[in-house]
C-alpha cells in the first residue's frame, strides 16, 4: 500500500475556498487502485493567520498513483480551482511498513480503519539509521498494544518515506479528539516510560480534525 501525503499552508482568508475545492476531489474514488482519503486542519495551527491542511490518500500500489497523475489528476485539479488558495504545498509518497489494528480489528483489515474517523494523530519521526529494526519492533511490542486498549482508537499505519529511508510517519485514526486526549493523558505517559530513548532522533506531532467533505471512499 502507498500513501500520498499532502501538506498545504492556507491563509485564513482562503480556508473556505480551499475546503470547497478539496471536496471536489471525490472523482478520485473511481480510479483503479484508490483505497481512501482523509484530511483536515492541524489543530496546532490555532488562530494564526494561516492554517495547515493535511491530507492522506491511500493507494494499492505506485503504478496506480502514476496512472492517476497521468490521466485524471489535472482535470480534477482544474475544476477545484485550489491553486490560488494555498501559499505552499508539499507532497510525499510513502510505503506501508506496518498496520496498526484496533482492538476488534484483524491485523490485515487495514482498509476500514478510517471509517468513522474524526481525528488523526500524525507522528513524523526521524530514526537513527542503525535503529530502524528496533523502531519497528518497539512499535509492534509496546505502542500498538498500548493504543489498542483505548476506546475510540480505530487503527492506523506506520509508513516509510520513499525518498528518506530514515523518516517514518505513524498515522493513527480516532473517533474524535476526546478519545485521543484520553489516551494521551491516561495511557501515553506509562508507555513512554517503557520506550527506548535512543531510537528516535527527532519527532514532530500533528493533531488533525478531519473534514467530512474531504473524505473519499470508493
């Protein structure tokens, strides 16, 4: 599975126009290899003069993504008229390393984990190149079971950036912000105490309030 990870800086005055344009990407649902898309606004942007829109699209393989970009992307982009609504845009492609199932979800049923998602937690991690295996093992042994215990955790994925072999993205999906806040206050501190301190070189966290009109499913 492949993720297309999009980040846009959007001036406050343009947020409504950007959001309206983003809702017009629904035609993507009919493309071969498309799995789903979620996105929303980073809550840490607060009431600043601009906001960060973050979008995660999931595809079955890179060939499907390339075919979409070659045939379908530009006509949809022209219709959305989003070009003038954001000040910067960054696009990355990542491959799936590990699925994070919810408590009642089988390990392989990763495609349904975004259903009912109202909140996304993103952890952007740079890993010591010699500690990549330890990072994955600790995620599976410690963090995944710890999150699975929390009501409202819908699953997630661990991704590896295609162009940066030491950079990983951990995306977890939650019913709402309150469910993640409960995890952060009641479960996370104990898990952190058990985690190694020499694996992650740096980490950036994002809290995304999903926009229902941006969600796309086939």
